[in-house]
């Protein structure tokens, strides 16, 4: 059976380093807001080329705190892609603001051509999502934001190391948000996340917000939350960061095989935006007979996933936004047709061959 992913295989590649990191933390006797976190924040800041990194408990917390730090709340609007994972939208609504959804482009990312039509007097920010590891058109998005006096909040949860014209994603925005969920290109061994910014005042505010709104023990200046990246995850992430570029290259090799060897006319392969470096957190194909293809592949020993079968505007929890089927046709098309093929660090090439042969064999329902 070809698994969709295998965290065990990824762990085994660097097991001595992970084990040393975990034992180092256990022996230290210090598990929250310690030297491991400081070291990871410094290393990730250096990797991105940013000034400040603030480790938090998850990618969702990063989004929530980014919106909060910019004082975006009730009565405000944030532009969000309509085909994103729901966490991107939750980051807005958890602060009482309204998400204004916009259909994606042919690269699964927020369509820059549709943004200005969605801007109103209430718009405070644009929240592009580098979905599946593909960079958004950040140069155009930032130009639109500057023209209209808007913040940019990057959701980089799936695209660690991706770049546009050599510039890493996460460096274009007012605040960038990262998830380190275990399956991500840079993954922890539990929930973890971070924010990055070049603004010293925002960095200080975010550090307080993640720690009960406190910069000094028992002195609470802001209404914050408890969202601190713990020492174990910070140590694990240091190991992962050392091997991030290596891992991205491994997934690109698999993606290149898929792109050159899958020749089934019923399956549309993903495209990479010109001038961008895709890290292929997900290898997303489109098929009008997606469910039949998924069942066919499973019968031949290949596990797949759908990202994401119900777009946010059709989720029950967001019924109050007043949307209905047909409002965002491309997002709905992607939700009905997208299928993710296995692609992960440590995936044997013979299994890649098995996936390719199975996809090419599919002749439709």
C-alpha cells in the first residue's frame, strides 16, 4: 500500500538528531519560553531574511494573533481566498471581522485580478494563502495593498521555502503566519506555529499577545491568549529547519516525475506560476471524475486525499455569511475535482512509479 504520507519515514531519516534534541530539552528542566525557542526564532528569522519571529502554539493561533495585532475587529473586512482551508477564515472571524471571499486563479491562489472589486471602505487587509506550496502573485497583491492603504497578512502554512523571483514567501507582508503541523514542509511533532514581521512594535505586541497579553510577569497590558511554542517543538523545528531545503528538493524531484510521466488526458496537472519556486506541500491534480479516480487508485494500493471537499462558504459554521452554492464557481470546481497524490520526504521512488502507473491506467468510470 502506498501511504499518502509517512511521518515515521521522515523521522527515521534524521532520527539521531531528533532524539538528541528531545533529550536535550528533557534534561534542561526548562520547557516553555526558554533558550530552545529563542534559538529557533533566531534561526527561522535568519532563514527568511526577516527581523523578528514569534513562536506560537499553532498556525491558526498565528493567524488569529496577526489579525488582532493589527487592531482588525468588528466592522472591519479582510479579503481571503474562497478556496482556502478554513483556518485562514477562522483567523478573521475569531476577531469579529468579516471575511470577504474571492475566487482563486489557475494556480489555486488568491486571484489578484479579482481583489480590487472586493475592496470596500471597511477593508483593512488582504490575506493571501500560498496554497499547496505555490506562491501567490505577491508583487501584484502588495501593489494593490499599497494603493489602497491595506495591510497584507501572508498565510504561509504550506509553503516554507517557496519564493517569488528569489524572494521567500513570508517576506512580502506586514505579518507572515506559519504553521508547523507535522506534515508541513517544516513540521513539528505536534501543533506549532510562528509569525514573522519586520516591525519592532508589532513584534513586541505579538510576544505579549501570545503570553496572556503580558510582557512582564503578572502585568497584563493587552487581552492576550496562551499560545507559546514549547521547548520540545522548538528543538524539533531546529532539526527540521536544517533539512528544509533538502526536503523541498526531494518533493520537487517527485513532482517533476509526476509532471513528466503522468500522461492521462482525464487528469489535469498543477502549473507553477512563472518566476515562482513551488515546494509541493501538496501535489494537486484535477479530475472531473475525482471520486472515481480516488476509488480506482485505492483499489490499486494508492492512498490519496482531497484538499478541500467543502469550501469555507459552504461550511455550516459560515452560513451566517449568507453565501450559497454558485457564489464562487472556481472554488467549488476545485472542491469537486481536486485530488492530492502522495508526495513526502522519504517516499521511495518505486512507490512514485506505482502512483504514476496507476494514474495512467485510469480510463474513467
